[in-house]
C-alpha cells in the first residue's frame, strides 16, 4: 500500500494512510487526503481561501479516477463549495456523466447536500489579488474589470507563468491492489472567468488504470491538456517502460509542444506495482510518499526534465 502526492498533500497523507491501513479503498484514501488540503486555509491553490479568477471569484476544478473500473467524476469552475474532490466523486457515483461545469456543478453540489459557502476567499487574499493585478494594470482598469469588453487583454498580462499556480495530486494503491488518482485546484491565479485547466480533464491532469499505473499533473494545465500528459505516462507504462522512463517521456512530449505558451510542468506517478516517481521542469522540486510500513511520509526530489519556457 502506498500514497504518493505533490508536496502540499503533506497535511492529509497520514489520514489517507490510516484509511488504507484499516482496510479502506484507494478512492477513500485519496478523497480524505485531498479534503484536508482543500480545507487548509494556508494552501492558496486548492479549495478554500485560494487564489480567485481575475474578477475575484474562486472557481475550483477537481477530478477522481478509479483505476479498477476506469470510472471517473470531475467538476470544473465550481463556485461556493470547498469540497471539490468530494463533489467530483459524487458525479462518478450519482450520475451517468463524468464532468459537470459551473452552475450545473453547483446545483448538483447542493442536491448532494454539500454546504454552500458564500465566502470562499479571505480579505487577505482579496487584497493580494488587488496588489498583484495592479502591477499589471492601471487603477481605473482594475476598478472596471467586471464590465470590460477587452478582459482577455488584461488576463493575458496577469496570468504569466511567474504568477502563482498550484494543485494537489494524490495517488494511492490499496491493499487489494486498486489504484486511484485525485486532483484538486483553484487553477491559475487571476485566470479568465470560466477557464478550466487540466485537473478535471481525464487524461490531461489525471489518469489511473490498475493494469499499468497512475499519474497526476501540476503546472500549466493548458500544456497537459494539449499533450494528454497523465494518460501519456500510463500509456508509456503500458508499452513496458519503467515509471521513471514513462514520466521522462511524457515530460519530453511537453517540451515538443509548439506555440508561445510553454511554462513549468510537474508529474507524480505510480506504476501498478506501487513504485512512485516524480518529475519536474523546475530544478529542486519535491514530491512525497508514504508506504504502509513507514511511520511518516518522506519528501523526495523529483527527476528534472528540461521543458524550455516561452511566453508571448
Ligand atoms: N494545473 C493547474 C491548472 O492549470 C494549475 C497548477 O498546477 O499550477 O489549472
């Protein structure tokens, strides 16, 4: 049994491991681990109190995939609920669909009994948004953003790759050998309203298949969508590559993408035997994992793979 995650999953990984040790499923462990990250007010990239879109509204994306059946559930651009991963799981369990977006996802969350939270962003984060956006635009533009007909121009300036992003990835293998991957995020800070990243897109930011392995992504979601990165890792595993080779090849595919918008990317992966691995295009980044015989998780450096950055 093992749980693997992006480093910000450290607040929940022990809870996930306790579930696995008590005979719980990979999907229960993944959901519980991610819920603690979503509730962590200090993590400004996942769940409650995260960086909002350019208009100051927090829109969350999440997905969960069961590697034993390839069933998935996902939500995109959900406002007013902090438990994006649990709503995603409910989509999998209560509907014949795999992805709900925006108002429909919010309606579904209410139907499933999740509590509406009108205040998802603290004053401090709102002030930070104002401070950051005013670095890129004059006061009068900032003040009138909601009604501007050229919002896309200002978002292009505000969402450059040096501004803050972040996501949580959690992968687990349970005592029955089942794999699950969960991903949850507030997406890119100051994004265009309605922008959806890779996290809720199965094959892009999330993929799990018991037969081969599982993968999750953080970083510039548009790249993972274009390259189907999480599925690529699992596909390379299917062709017989080791988890280390599979991750490196998926990262190299990202480096082959054309066009101007190429930024930082990261992957965590697990093969069907439970071997963990992490990859990054930013030297020095880490991931975490804990096996059932470890009393605490360990932090491990990710394999660096160059993805040269271009912007504009
Ligand atoms: N992958 C996330 C997204 O594109 C953001 C991130 O991980 O930085 O929405």
